[in-house]
C-alpha cells in the first residue's frame, strides 16, 4: 500500500502541467489598479506588432509598451491618439491609402485614429507639440524591439475617457535599407525635414473592451495579447483558479503530513 505522503505528492505531481504553469508563471495582479489592454497590429505591411497596458492611479497614467518588428536602431514616434469628447476613432487599415501611393501616411490615418492626445516620449513634455520629438522617443534595438514604460500626469478628461484613446507607433522601412530615408517614400507631409518613412504609422491598437482588471507586476509581454482566443480577464481568472487549486493541494499535503512528522518524533512507525 502506498504511504499517504507519497500518494499525496504523486497526486500533486499529476495535476495538469498547464494548470501548474499558469499558477507559477502568471504575473501577480494589483487589485486596486485598473488596467486597459491594447494589442498593436501592423499597418503599412510593416510586420510590427506588440502589446500595451494603460493603468490609472488617480491622475497618474502609466503606459507600458512592448513591440517588435520596428526598424532596428531607429526612433519610433509613438502617441496616444483619439478623443476625450466622445468621438469614436478607430485604427485604420491599408485600404485607407486614399491617394493610392502605396503607403498609408499619417494624414490619411489621422482621419480614422484622431489627433495626438499624448506624446509618449521618454523624457520631457508629452503634449501634442512633442509629437515629432524623435530625439526623445524610444529607439528600437538591434532586433527591432521597443520596450517602453513611463508614468505621466494627465487631465481628468483623459482619466474619464481613457477607453476612447489608443496607441499608434510610427516608422517604416519601405525600401528595406535599415533606416529612414527620403528614397523610401519622399518627404513627410507633417515635416518636410523628415522622411515620410519616419512618420508613417507602423502599428495601431485600440483599448480592448472594458478594463482588464489590474496591472501585472513587471509589466507586459510582447505579443498579440491573450493566447488561443482567451481574453485577458479569462487568463487572469484561470491564473487565480490555478493558484487556488495548487494552494489547496499544498495545504492538503501539509495537513496530511503533519501527523506523520509528529509520529516520527515519538518514534512510532510512519
């Protein structure tokens, strides 16, 4: 007959691997900090995707972004676009290239995603006037990845309408030469001193439904959000359920093994 302790440990080991993985690997959520998820999807056939979280604590807005498929070594202008007065802006798609030149420029896209509300610079001002401050924007690493985090004080209108705002990152490499240049698509319609490659949108994402509940400690992972069609809320629920299940088994193991330890101390057989 299998000893009770061995049986319980075997039962714990027999739990589904996925259940234990979720319990151990899922981030811890801060219950008092609501968060909103944004999945960034490519524009201009850029191959750039990513994930972002917006969290609010009073008027302090924290923005996490992890994206990939950016132009390596080049700055990425990025902003919160949209409206705080009730207009419903959304992300465009490549079909919105109205002049048919083969590139969705920022002027064509702004009709759909709205004007700049907040410039997501790494330092200094964050107003719309800093929208082209490429010297203060994050630079993609050698693998074309951008990792960004900043906390910004925002107005009450942003707090109340955060779900109507969305993130756009800019910068494409039309001629695949690893840099922004005028040969790729000419001058930017926003600033003729800049190549259009530097200001054309590379990805865009809107807030996904309601608040996803809370901010994961450590930020966000790069990718398209929840896997296999599960929402972030569902994943958070699964993580909670898995944690509870694992905790329950561990408590059971402790309760069952405690008498064994006590018996061993008295010299009786376990």
